[in-house]
């Protein structure tokens, strides 16, 4: 039993120093290659390392540091083009600023998000840039209390009031899309949006409702589909809209994954865009301009969200003076293409 305990004992630099017959300071200088040591001491330390199987403990070393060069990027999906562009903005500028990035994809699963937060806290990441699920408030607060710097992008979480936030103007972008459809004469406009527990789902629905109210257009619950932001959830939502006894004359999809699913359903139903149904999407990803007809879309500066996120993390880490929370909101733009026309008579 004693032998097993000895085998399992973590070998430390002190053990190396004792085995080599040198001071801990000398062993440290040899292993870090910093400062002068005699050749005899070097060889004794190296022999001790080999004999004992000593491996420097990265985590212990990080715990002693006030700052690491590791940053976590928590996103929901690595396949969705929105998150790919956002991650690109982070990674491009992380290299320039000297950070290594650990990318974590939660698939909108709060339990998986919690697991990744555990990993990043154990690794003592200097900061986290995150598109949060909206859950795990206690874990986010725990990370902040540990001294980790948090910047939320794309979504804001009620209850997290200490961290910086970088968003796009979801209400303005959604309002612009609905205003355009109303200007073409549409009054029955369906919306497929994400959970109202998220900033994006809630604010894009808000822009839709505000615009209908502004034009005194009755709000119909049957035209509002609140689902997950995952693509497959858009399939049933689109089917339920186009199978209504009085079909909507236009549909607004609140992200590109929902839009892709909805377009597939529309085409499978032999409906034509925009002859039978006008269509607008929030998120101008590359495929929107490549398909026929090209899709009218709300452009959001996705790469900039990522770039500003890592720059904000760097700014916080580089400035030790007290600072107030910052909230940055980026403008959107409606890109008009071929997918909308006046309602068919």
C-alpha cells in the first residue's frame, strides 16, 4: 500500500532538488533556463528529473500567475456561418494581441456550457468571450469572482451586471425588415424567432411587434413562432405558418439557421419566393446572395463582434484601474435583394 501511495505522489521541484543535491532555487533556474548554474548542477538536475519522472505542473504554474495568455471563446455552434465569422474575428486579433484561444461550442445546452466554464476556470483563463445560453448565472458569477474577465457578445444576460457586453441593434434591424415588408403592402407577416430568454430572440420579436403596432396592424399569435435557434426547430415552425387557413404573405426568420430550414419547407411545398411568399432573414450570411432568388437580409457586423470582444478583453487585462461596465451596440443594415414583392392578390 505504501509503495502505491509513493507512486501516486506528485513529484515536485523540491523532490528534484533533494534528489540532485542542490537548492530549490538552483533546480528552478536549471528547469526554467534562467540565471547561471554550473554544468555539474545542470547535469545532476537533469538526471534527477529523468529518474523521478518529473513533469512541470502547468496548472500549478498558472495558479501562481496573475495573468495567463489563454482566452476562452464560448459559442453555441461552429457550423453556423454567424459563429464562424465571429470566431474568425476573435482568432485573427487574438494572434496579433498574443493570446491563445480555447474554442468551446455549447450547442445551446446549459449543461455543456457549465462543463466548459468548469474547464476554463480550472485552466485559469485570463478571460472569456461568450455567446451565453442565458443560464448558469451562478457559474458566470463564480468566474467573475475568481477574477476572470468576461465579455458577452451577441447576447446579454440579466443578472450579470459587471461584465462588458457587445451587441448588435436587434430591435432596429428587425424593425427595418418589417418596415420594408409593410411598405410593400404586407399585413400578415409571420415571424420565426429564437427563445425570448435570449437577447436576440427577445429583441428581434420586439422590433417585429413595435413595427406592427406603429402601423396599427393587428398582432396575431398564430403568426408568431418562438422556437430554439437551431435549424431543425424552424422546420415545424415554417410548416405551421404555411399550412394556416390564411397563409402569411411574408415570413421573417430571425437567424440564418431558421431561415435555411424555412426555405427548404417553402420549396418542398411548391411555393415560390417572392411570387407566393416574401421572405426576409436577420443575418446576411454568404448563401443569402448566392441562391435564386437572392434573399433580402439584415446585415450585422459579425466579424466586428469577435474583433471587439478580444480587443475589449485585452483592454481590461492591460488596464488595472477601476472602470465602469461598457455596453457597445453596433448598427445593422437591411440589404434589399429579390425575395420580397407586394402580396399576391
